[in-house]
């Protein structure tokens, strides 16, 4: 299946030339790059009523893979260009700040969604490409923690990346970062113990070495300021990834069965959003229930189950709201409680 996907292509690829032009020339390009990922995205979500088409779940989607590879290559180009511009002297302070925000939002919303898609691929090449996107954001451990911990224990207290009822984002972010790093390391170490692979092949060795290499390249591009730019951009992107996890699972819980295992994952265990432009921008990441039900399904085939919890606004808007915990809890706590109080499965294992 090779038909084009204009929605995904336009939404996700457009920021790449805008950000590269902003890094090279500053001025209006910095404004346009930032507007595309913020104001334009929000306006199109709310003002234009559209529904993204859904593809056959059994199709191969070579066009989807091609777009993912292009986005990953664009990620590396933007990272190098942004570090050079931010650490250089060509742009003014305001231009650098605008570029930082535009590039950081691209990394946190588009690169993160694309890398997330790639690490679920069975192809070693595509999986490796997603891994290195995360590594260059100094977040390589997510490559292990996400599929091996989050997908297994989502919506339980055993998952560091599932926000508990009443838990504010800032408390969650610290717990989730530490917990996912620790639990991912534990699972990978246990896997290493079951094989004869040498210690240097431990995935976390690659994550640490890759992070060090990324910081070194940043320093080679722009000295100490270049390394600092890498660190700042990575931290900003990570905060958005954690925001995404926080919003998409806030307050939703899975029952623990008499067997001690969590109940099967269901649509009610993830928040979703139907807004078309931000869905295209983030490769259908807001169709989160279907992703957890079918982790290897390519993003064009993800659907919005009728019985899934829906966010009152788009995922980016709700992520901004989560930065104000009292307001967030006022909006989301009643909704989360309603879903927790719905009929629970009676089957025991």
C-alpha cells in the first residue's frame, strides 16, 4: 500500500524547513516556526472540523515508514542547526529563544511521537533509528522502559509513567523519570543475565555512551554553550514526553485480579483526543487506547474506540493545562473518577 498521506506529511514535515530557516536566518522564520507548532495547530484543531482517514490495519504502510525515516533525519538536522544557532552570535536573544521553543516543541511533540512509533517496529533498522532519536534527546532509556515496563504495567502502580489520581504533574515527572530509568535498567539487566552477551552490549551502555557523544558533538559545534544547548533542548523535550504520558493515563486504573495480575488492557485505560491536526502532527499519538491494545499497529491504522475516555480539549492544550495542577485537577478529577467507577470486569484468572 503506497498511497500518500497528505495530513501526516504536511503537518509533521512543515516544521523542518521552517526551523532550519529560523536557525539560518532568524527573523520572521523564528516566528513562523513557533506559530506552526502552537497557534496554528491549536486553531486548526478547534476551527476546522475534520476527521483523519483510517487505513486497513493489515496493510504494510511503506509510505508511513518513509515518513518516519524522513522525520528522524530531519530531527538530527534540526538538532545540529539549532545547537549551532543558539550557541552562536548570529541571532538575537529573542530569536534564539523563539528558535529554542520551536525546536524544543518539535523534539517533544513530533520527534518523540515518531521515535515512539519506530521503537515499536520489528525492523532492527527502524527500531535503531528511533532509539538514536531518543538518545540524542538524552532519553535513551525510554527505548527500554516504554515497551518493557510501561506497556506491561500501564494504569497500575507498577508503572512509573502512569499518573495516579490526584497526582500533580511536577511530582509525577520526577517520579516517572527516576522510576522508568530504574525499572528499564532492571528489566534489561535481567534479560542480559539470561543470555551470554558481554556486559558492553547492555543497552544502557549504549544510552550513556550515546548521550555523552551527543554532548561532545554539541561542544564541538558550539563549545560549552553548544553542550548546554543540547542539555537544555533535551530537558525541554523530555518534559513534554512526560507531559504526554501524564495526560494520556491520568487517574485511570486497572484492577488487580485474584491471580495478582492486572486485568487485560482496555480502551478505558487511556485518554484519547479526536482533534485532527494535532493527531496528524503527532502521528496519531492521541489515539492512545488503540495503540495500547495493538502496540505494533502502524500509526495510520490507529482508531478512536467509541468506549474510550476522551479529553475535553486537544492533547497539546491539555498538556498546557496540566502545568497548572489545581486547574487540571478541577477539570480532570471528576472525569477520571467517572471512568474508574464504571463496571469492572468480574472474570478472575
